[in-house]
């Protein structure tokens, strides 16, 4: 159901109410999981986009250029400017802490809420409602699917033992039956003892919902002293 391009106050009220409902449902899902862009943030972003599109609809009856004017009114610049502005907000939501990147889904959610607000503000009610339903499905149900997809994990491992080069072959062979792959990176000998630190890069495939690699650490502790085990995202 599409609404007229020249909205009445009743039409405007319906569009704003649906925008608040759609953005509120999506924002409640994000806020309940402790994300930065929660209930109020998504509503404000959706309302901004909806009001901009309603304003564009109201101005459609205005002539694009009068004989006395050198400028042409381009109403599509208003929603495009809203999308550009939300892009800056989304960029600020993405954070990188060392090798860990967070906020990408939050930025995508804000961008989607903006598009939904533009749809509802422009009168495309069925399209906006359908997008809202698909967004809630993606953020809730499909999150479980994303959690069971096997993906590559990497970690930096440092073990301490007596200085001998047999560790370079012995440790990878030890973790291989557990479906881990170890690649030697560095060796540092201790100045006051005959021991050395050996650094390896580990990789394995498991779903995000799987337990931490306790089996690996338990096996390594049988023969080595694990000095450092740091999960990373970059090779």
C-alpha cells in the first residue's frame, strides 16, 4: 500500500508512527544485546530519515526553477544527504581494538534503519514493513545461523621449554591430531637459563559458539609451559 505523494496530516501521522514502531523494534533487539546503537538511537535515526522524506514529498508541488532563479530545486538531494550523514555516524560506530573489530553490524543496522525511514516517510508502507520484518529476522534468527558456521580462528602461542630445535617439529605434530595447525614464527633464548620462548601462529576451524580451545591448552601443558595464548583476527 503506497500513500499519496501529497500527504495530509493523517498520512504524516501514520508514516511517523510506523517509522517509530519499525525503528523501535529493531533498536530494542540491539539494545537488549548490549549494543551501542540501541532503542532510542535507532528511533532517532529512523525519524530523521522519515521526516526528510516527508519534507521532500511536501515540496514536490513546488516548481523546480522559477524564471528569476539560477538554481534548480533537486529534492532527491535531501534523502541522499541523510544517507551520507548516517554514513559518518556508522563510521564512528566501528571500533578497532588491536586485532578486534567491532561495530560493523551496528553501523549496518543504522544504515538500514535510515533506508526504512526513507521508505515509510515516502509512503512506501509495505516496502518499509517488509524491510523491518527482514531486519528483525536477520538480527535475531539468523544470528544463531551465523554462530554455527565454521570459520577460521587464529591465535598467537608462546611456549617455554628447554632450548632445542625439536620443538619446531614436535609441537605442530602434537596439535595436528586435534585439527590445529601451528607455524613457527620466533625463538628467544633466556639469558640466565637454558630455556627459550618459542612463538607459533595457530589456526583452526570452529563455529563461534564452540568452546574455547581448552583441549589444545590441556595437551600443550603436558610437555610445555604455555606462556602466552592470544586470539587474533589478522594473520
